[in-house]
């Protein structure tokens, strides 16, 4: 449930609190002096601390420890306890960032309520930091197409520099993967990779999220830029950055320093910045919604990440990678791709690019057969494939045929559809498709299509049952 460090100079008190909490399922560690407390924190950061104000025979009292911990580990909730409690001590502790203050002798139920709430706060903060940093994704760059090899060559050139990179490309094309590849192969690989999702943060909270906050009640809360110190900060979809924040980011890029919201001290950071966009930033500059100075600062090395449309030969390789990934992570079936499935995947339209391909593979593995090769019939239909306007999305059978057979199959299906649409009326069908009536009869005969009795509206392909 959580690791709680209890620091109190009275052995009976700290052991009593420990017994109570361990009965509730918590793990505890005990310290009787400030030195023991700091040593335990250095050994492993606790999820929560219970700290006595007065510590006999110690270099530091509880307030000193509180200040030190909140400076270095602002996310650890600290509950202060004291047998000499008064309102002044409580106010001082809260101002320094304590979560709550409990006076000895304490009520066990009251203690447990405070601990549960503090542990929830600790858990939420950890989850929030993990979400802000983004998922820990390996920088896997897969492909052998010409456009992909050109991309990787560009990325390799910028990995060892400290220059700012602007990645552009369609949604889902792999811009964040490219950014992580730069990070993993750079001199900052041991440092953090922090993602700033410009579109998902409320504009009125963006500065607090980026720069952090200082407040009497909560102490110091580090923002994403401070968390990225020594590593890379990745601005995902920089076009959605609020205009007011853009000017402040510009100043950070200039002198690598900023002030936390509510603070007065300058915070120095050592950052490399990578940005991405799916939009035309120059058009946004002309429209007045993006600062030209910021664009020039961020666009030092522009790199375009190609979509699947430009690297279709990589699609089977990517699909096989996702199959193996889902097998390792979720235990989904480890299946191979049949030739017709490989061909269909390469002919489908992918407006969502690599992200959409990954989703399709996951769906097939969840809903499909548990064994055997993945075949074209298990892949999305034309309607489900989210085709682009003006594009023809081929079915699985057409995608795997030679051109002559595919053309005949398409013509047969097309004409059957139109004849049935006009109730079997050959004259109306011929007028719509732009053919002479006699020419349409010859075409239907050559394709093996026969019509039923006059007025029946029945049209069939030769060999069809019934």
C-alpha cells in the first residue's frame, strides 16, 4: 500500500504508530534522530513521512527536516506530530509545506484518516508526474524504405548536437518516436525525456505546469521544465501553445532560466528542446496565432517525418513488430501475417498512420483467431478503413490479384452493383455508366454476368448458386 517513514525520538511512540499502520497494510521504517531520518530518505524515498517536531539529541529539528525534504523531494507528503503543539507551530509547519499537523496524544482514527488522505495525495502526484512525462516508450525505429532511411540519416546527424529540432508530419506518423530516438542516442540519454502535451493542458494552467509553483501551503512544486533539467523537453504539437506562454518560452530559450508561479527566485535549467507539429506554422504566423520569433528559435533543424503513404513497404515490418509487442505486453497470440494480409495492409489508406496501424493490429489479435496466420478477411472492411475522400480503398481480394484479374473483378462488381441499383434495367444502367446498350451486353457476357427474366431485376454472376 505504501512505504511510510516514521521519525520520533520516543521509541514507544514510533513503534506504536508503526504497529497501527502495519495492521492497516502499510510498510513502515523507523528513525529516532534527524541523522537516521535523512539516511533513510537517502537510501530510498518514502511515499509519506510522519515527523515529530521536537527531536532530542539531533542536529536538526522537525521543521529543519521538513524544509530540507520539501526542497529536494517536494512530492513527499509530510504529516507533523508534536506533544507541544500550538497554533504557531502548526502554521509554521503548513507554511513550510507539511500536509497536516496532529497533536499528541492523538486519536488513532484521526491519524488513519490523515494518513489515508496523504497517501492518496502521494499516489496521485506520482501518477500525475508519470502522465506528464509520458509513457516510457523505447525509441524503436523500424523501416527499410527510402523515405525512412532518409529520416533516420537526418536524425543520426542531430543526435550528438544540442540544436533545437522541429519535427513535422501527419498525426500518428511517429514524431514522438523520432524525438525519443534523438534522446536515446544523444549525450543526454541518461537524463529525463519530458513530454509537454500543448493541446491537453488548459491554457490557464500551462505556466504552472511548465514553470512550477511556490505557495505557502504546498511549498515548491516543480514544473515540467525543471523536471527536464539535464535532459530533453519535447513540446508535442507546439502550435497549440497559448500565445501568452509562447513569449515566456521564448525567454526560457534565450537564457535557460525562469521563475516559478508565485516565486521570486530564478531557476536555472540545462535543456535541449525538440518540438513537433502537424500544422503549417508559417500560416499560423501570418494569422497572428503563433510568434514568429519562437518559430525561428525552435525551427533550427526542421525534419519531416513521413507518413505510411510514403513508406508502404515498411508496413508489414511494423505490423509484425506490433504483433510481437502485444504478445510480450498483453499475452495476445503471436501470429504471422499471411501474404494476402501483407498485401492488403500495404494497399489500405492510413490517415492515422503508424498509430492507426498499431490499433488495427491490436484489434485483430483480440478479436481474431487464436492460432494460424492473420489473413486478409480478418482485416477491416473498406468502410472501416477510414479511407480518404477521392481515394479507392481496395478490398482484400483485389489487393492480392494481378492487375488483369483485379480489373475484371472490379468491373464485374461495379456493373452488378449498378444493374441491381436500377432494378435490372439494362437501358438505364447503360445510360448511367456511359456505354451503348449493346456494348454493355457484350461486357456483361465477357465478365460472366447474366441477367434474369425481363422485369425480374435478377442479376447474377455465372456460377452463383440459385
